[in-house]
C-alpha cells in the first residue's frame, strides 16, 4: 500500500452532535495523532457525506478511513471502500455510546466561566471535561443555561476514537493467498443425498467423482418397497424413483462413478486435496477441490432391544426388516413364525429411541415409516389392521398431510402409550400391555407380529461402535496418555472410519454428540469442522430421502462455493470473502503446538518437531491460533496481538478512582450486535467500559491482560458466545478456548498481586441484549469491591 | 408414572411389593384411590354379565391398604376394522380424522365432567371397540347439538360419529333383528316401504273399497252386510267407505303393540348390556330404573338438555313443536277411539264438539307441520357448518313430514270433495303405519333408547340430570 494516510470523519447526526463535543474529538485526532484530514460532517451517510470521504481519497490520498458514526452493521453499503486498497475503521459512537449513555444536559453556567472555558479548550486536547459548545462560547457574556455534554459519555467517545485511529494505523489491506484450485467435487456415498449432490455439482459445470462402497447405487432409497411422498400434497406413498437419478448420474459426462470404493486417504487443503481411492483392485490418487460426505446411516442394532422382545420372539421384527419383506413380497407382510400373512400388525414407535440407554434422540423418520408400513398392511388386505403405539406422533412439516391421510385409513389405528410388557402366547401371537393410552385405560392388544420402529445411527460411527451416549470425545478412538513437561496429557487417538484425512488433528470429522459431525447447527448445517468437507443427508442428522436429497443440493452448493472462494484466496465461511489470513513469524516459534492443537478446524498441521504448517484455505480466520500463541507471532494483516494491545494502550486511564476503566472484549457476531440492540432500545449501560471488537473470543491473547492491568485498567470482561454442548460460537470452539485460557491467567494475576476475578468471561447470545446493563454493572461493582487497581498511575 | 408401572408389573407377576413399591407407596396409593378398579370387559357381549377373572384376581391379591398399587388388569381390546367401516358408512364419515385434542368434550354442554364424551368414544370408535361403545350410555346422552361438530379443528364431526353409533345401537338390540338392519339400510328402502303399503292394500281389499269408494258410499255394518249410506255433511268423500274405521283401528292397534313389544325387547337387551358393562368397569347400580324415570321424563317434556345446545339452539323449539304435535295427535286418537267405540260418536267431528277433539287434532297437525318444516330448514341452514345429516335422519324426517302433510291434505281434500283425497288418505295411512311398525328400528327409536340411557345414567350416578 502507498504511504498510509489517515482521514477521520465524525458524523454529527443521529444525536451524536448533541451528545458529544465533536470539536474536542476532532482535536484529539489532530493534536494527539497528528492527522491532517479530520472532519465533522453532518449526515455522513448521505450521498454528500460519503462524497466528502471519496473526495479526500481521490484528492488527499486518504487510504485509512476512520468513521466515527453509526454501527458498522448499518450503512455498510455506503462506507464500502475497496478493502484491497483501503482500511475502513468504523468507530461505533452512535449505538454503543450516544444511544446508550447519558445525553447532554441543561446546566446553569456563569457567563464568565463560559467565555473563559472556550479558549482553554482549544489550546489543549487533553482539556478537562468539556463544558462549552462552540456556539455558546460566542454567546453574550451573561449568566445563561446551556446544553453541556456528559463528561463520561464524552470520554468514552474519545477513547473509542483513539482506539479506532490506532486500529486503522496498525492495519494493512490484506493480500489474498491464491493458489491453483481443482474444480472437482468428491462425493462420498451414492444414496439419495450423494446422488443428488453429484448430479447438482455436475449440472453446475463441476467435475464429480462419486465413490460408493457398495456394488449398487441408490443406498437405502433403492431398497424400499414404497417411499414417502415427496411432492405436494404429501399424502400418498410412491414407488421408488431413485433409478431415474442413478441413470442420470451414470450418464452424465462430468461424473465418474467409482463402485466398491474405499477412501485410502485425503491429504491437502480445499482446492488442492489429493484423494487416494481404491476400487476394483486398483488404487488411484485424484486431485479434488472439495468433498461432500453423504455416507448415510445404519439401523440401530436391534439385538440390544431384547427387552422389547427382539431376538426372543420370532414375530418381533424391525422396521428395516419389514421394509425388506415388503420389497421382496410386493407389499405383503408375513409372520416370520409360519409365513402366514399378518392380519394384525403392531408397531412400536421410538423402539430404543428417545431412551437414554439406547439412542437418546428422535430419528424423526420412523413415525412416517411406520405409517407407510401400516399402509402396506391394510392395502394388501383391507380387513387387516395396523396398531401404532407411539410416545408422540412426529411427522414434521408437510408430512402432517401424510399422517392425516394414513390416519384416515380405517385399518390404521393409533394410540399414545407406554409399553408395560411384551409377551408371546403359545401360538406365537405377541401381546402388548400398554399403559397411559388415550383409550383411557391400561390395555392389552394381541397382534400377529410386532414391528419395532428402530432408529438411525450415523455412519460416522463404525459398525459395532459403543453406545452413542458413551463415545470418546470428538472422535471414535482410544485414550492415550502422553507424558510432557506440563504433566500427563490424555488425548484420544482417533480411528480412521471413512475419510482417512491426513490432518494433524485426526483422520475423521470431529463430532459433538452421538457421532453426528459437529457443525454450527443453526447457521451452518452442512459445514463441518473441516473447511472443504460438507456433510449431507442422514450422516449429519436423521432425515428422510427427500430431505437427504435437499441436503445433497445444499452441500453441493457449499462445496462449489468453497472451491470458488478458495480460488480467489477468500475465506469460505463464516467470514465469507475475507482475504486476510494468519501468518506466522517462524523465527520466534518455540514449537509449543498450542496453535495446532487449539485450531477448531484442524487447519494447522505440524512437522515432527512441532513446527506449525499453515494450510490457508482450510482456515476460517477466527484468530484462535493468534490468541493461543504465547510468542505472539501469529498475525493477520488487519488483526494482530500488537494491534489490540496498542488499542488498549490508547485508552486514557484517569487518576480519579471514580472513573475506573474496564475493557470489554466483545465477539463481533453476538456481543457486538447485542450492544447495538441495547443502543437501539436506548438502554443505558455503564459508561466506564471500553469495547474492543474480536473476530472471536478465541483470539484473546493473555499478554493483553497482563499489559492492560499493569497500565491501570481495572478489569476485563470477555463477552462471548455460549460454549460446550449447546454452543453458539460461530467458530465452534472459540469462546471455549478463551475460557480455558483464562484458567491459566490466574498465575499472571497472582504475580501482579491482583484478584483472579478481575478477568471474567460471560456467555451471551444476541437476544440476551437486555441483560447487558446488569452484567456490566455487576462486574463493575465487583471490581469496585476489590478497590482500585494498585498499578493505576504508575 | 414409570415407577408405578414397574410396580404394577411386579405385582401381576407375583413378585409382591418390595422396597421399590414402598418407595412409591404414597404416590401409587393416591392413584389407586382415584382410579376405580376396572375389570376385564373384553369378553363381554350381549347378556353376558359373568364376573370376570380380573375381579377374582384382584380380590385374591392381598396387599395392605397403603401399598395398594394399581391392580387394574389391563383390558384385552379387540380392534374391529369392520366396525370402524360400519361407523364410517353409517354417517361417521370423518371419524378417523380425530386426533384426540378433546375440543369436543370441552365445548359440549351436556357431557358429565368425569370421563366426558365424545372424546373417549372417538378413540374407541377409531379402534373399532364395538363392545365398549354398545354398552356406553353416553352415546345417547348426546343430543346432537353439534357444538363439537362446529368446533372440531380436524373436522372429525364427533356428533355425527355418536349418531352413527347410536343408530348401530338401535340396530343391534332390535327385535326382530332383520327389521333393524333393513330400516337402517338405504338399499332396503323399497322393500321397507312395500311392507306397510302391502299390509294396507291387503286390509283395504279385504274390508274396504279399493276402487271408486265414493260411488257406492257403502260401508259394512256390524254383521258384515253392505249398506248403502247417505251422503253426509262431510261431503261425498267418505274415508270409511274406502277403509272401514274398525279395520284401520285394528290394523294400527296391532302395529302399535308390535312396536311396544319390539321396544320392550330391545330396551331390556340394552339395559342388560349397559348394566353388565357398568359392573365390569367397577360401577354400581344404585337406584331403580322406574324410580329414576320420573325426573328423566321431566327433563324430556321441558327439553332441558336441548336448551343447552349452542350451535343449534333453535332445535329445542322445533323439536318441541314436533314432540307436542305427536303428543296432541296421540290424545286426539285416544279420544277418537273412546268416542267411536264407547260413546258411539263417529267421525268426522265438527268444530263445536263438547270435547274439542277437532281443535286438538288440528292444532297438533299445525304444530307438527311447523315443527317438521323448521327441522328441515334448520338442517339446510346448518349444513355448511355441521352437515346435512345422514340417511337415517332423513328417513324419519321424510316419513314424519309425509304423515303430517298427507294428514292435513286428507282433511282438506275431503272437505273439498276431490277424488284424489283417497290416494292422499292411503299415503297418509301407509306412512303412519310405516312410522308405527318401524318406530323401534328407525330414528324414532331414540325416544326409547335415549330415555333408557338417561335413566341408566341416573341409576349409576353418572349423570343426575342437567342444571
């Protein structure tokens, strides 16, 4: 970039001009930071206002633009200057300060004092609290009342302006990391999701390698007698049509199908993966850009359901077995004991599901499946009936119509109920004893056979895996204890299952619960914790074939997006389009491995000695590595340990104990907008906080805490996302990593003879904005109880 | 509930009560107190009142009072698809749409608070639990207000379902059974109409003049000789020439007593099954049937229950019209019979008789006309919201309408001396005969079965009347 030249623009509208002394703000920029281009512009977001900035860019050579106005979450289209050339720093004086702090108030001012105050103020930018606005200074010299800005509000704005200027000074426009990419998508699994993913990617012009472990395509969708409705009005079962999709895949010129394939390894980074796949006895390595993992599900092991009669009574079968029976016999369901057609078929929903001993979750499909199979029973014999016993009938979305249609069949009988016992009589009939039915009493039903609606287990778990509630954390594998200088470290050595990734953190995708690949479930369902690898279909959550196909489309689009953004050197998600990336200054690396261990996305590999190896296109740019590094050697062009440390230094710490200074590190995804919303609602917050925006709390470096506390800052409040099982962190592990790091800060604080509670982390979701004032006040109160920071004034 | 369930299983299995049972004793004791001990009603069918195994078993289980877990034996239910289809075909078309939200029971103003209808009946009906429904007096406690039909979020029309079940009750207990089936079946309509028509034709051809009765103006005297009579004040149309009055009276008296007999058989069968069911469910019969008949009749003559309907408020008045019309016509007929045979005052009567029989009859006929017309209009008025009704309803409505309209016309045409009067009179007699002999099998039977059910509900303490 050309010689850095800052321009500072202060907007005086939206109440900013009334609440703040903008001239004083200007003076800070001019006098303290020696910036030439400093302007207060009314209505800065108007065309004329923005033109002022554009003119300065063109005429004055301004390339670092500091805008003290509204939140960067608004007017982003107006202040949209090319990030490759310009640094744009938005200082949020509107939502975070003016709208959430005390406004100017009417005060009686003796005439003389007013006229004297004005010149004094212009002389020094470090002047005492502003008492006079410029226009009143020219007012006639007589006692009058006038608007006086609030001292704390003004100081808060001044500090934030200083921090903004420093941040701009320390930022450089990023230069994208660009490598050649291969525009080929590897789709693993040829079921409903995989076939759709392959076809959609191919239609979009991408080459596809479809690897299927079996000898036929179609997966479960090809094994059904009938499938659930997949079109409006969602009422009738239909004949499987997966063959059409298989034919389309097989005939598409962009798709190479590898049958009976095994993934030996996947090495490299998005855009440049090398996938080694063996099939037909030969092994080949293919260059691919991204991966769709659609490996589907397996039925829960019914042998574990002995308490429901499975394995004990001949006429107790699973829903999968009934489906096979129907497919083989054109819809006729016969009793396994004697092969006679079953006239009374009972279905037990949630068999081994929503049960802490088996699958604790609902597979969401089985209610529809049982309704479908009940129709097999009544359609092959109109006098036959199907009795469905459920905990809750769950037919999400438009499948409600299917439920209604099936329920309307006279032979399909439904009741809620809890199974008391399942027994067999001498002729092989199954007797169900059910309590809490909606028939109003405990009943017994005699049936020719019983179908257990068993659930779905992700194929992320190997055959015969442990109980899904009792898995090793993150990966299926074995515990291993390693002795290090920090003590014994216990970690899981992951077993390879499907992907065989050549990644430092393990060969498979990490899971969160029950084996399903971890992802930010709400915002990023397909994105796993490995950039470039997208999960689709029942591997990531139980779903129907129709939903799997939809998933296949979604994951294909993600896989394409990944290749395209990678080709431009941009982050894929959640910071889509971000061209910055972490760079390591290796000369000071101590090979401590913290970065390679802590990266939530397995982006960093390492050599034998432990020296990290960056894989930029795997990176999500959260900065967790930057926070983890004790050597402070991991930096982005526009985000670094030094930059934030400098921001902290820019905060003016007054000597008065009545003006404590507290730093709040706020996550840009939740805490920042929460503060914005508090401002929009004009909720007053504590004025002694100084907000520093973090990409993620995972980037919190402990060095800041020691530095800032020694400089007289009273305390640190880290406001981040919820972590652990129900995490909301966009970067999955960021807020958790910050919290773990804070556990280690105690040592630093005790060395400084400070209370550990001076550094506190809170978990806050965006919608909890109304709790912010209390959280902030409580923490300030707590700090007050410790007494002032002894380092203040040094 | 889960713990309790375990206890129950252990109890049944003979494991006795143990520490687990003690732990939940308090909870289970409460449940036991609230839940009446239910027996096994599964094998229960017509007239079967035998004590069940379950009761014996529950008595044999000796447990201390505090530790009484729920010893209910689970009832073996026998779902019957055929019965479900029968209800659907009998007017409960949308039965299967019910998803058990209980809106129906909430909006119903007639249901008792405890185990209210029609929710439970809907579930039993969906599962085809025929025995339960046949022995359930609640089916008749329902007065077809149709509040539930209008409010049901799924359009399952619970009122229509109960009505279909009620119809099946009539058919099931009917004697002779074949008539019960025939009257309920649209396919048998022609045959059913043919029976009273043929009986009447037979009687007329035997005792009257089927062709040109006016020309002869001949009637039979007491000894069977034909006598030519004068034209009297009533004009040339003399119905007694067409069919002699004693022939009419004997035919209809026989029909009347046939209906009484059929009702007696049907209602006693019904009562027996109701009693057996109530006992098997742990209920007791507290009072006598006759003792409770009074208050029930009191409710009937005031139409108290009808008055509770929201959606079809006006049915109370329309039904009252038809109810009192029938009562008035019954009185008219009684007076006429007394007049004819005891006082020898022959019809037709004039307006100025000492006993205002002409007035009573005419006013009743007018009330009947208003009532039945109103009922029909109401049916159309409410059609969109609650449906127009089933074959069973319209069969009775049509017959009653025919009786009333032809009755009035028969009078008018006689006075006007129009020969077509004989045809109309014939239709009138045939429709009245239809009404009489089929009363125990048509919707008309509601007057007996509903009364029986209301009395029974009082006897078991289920429903002591409506406030």
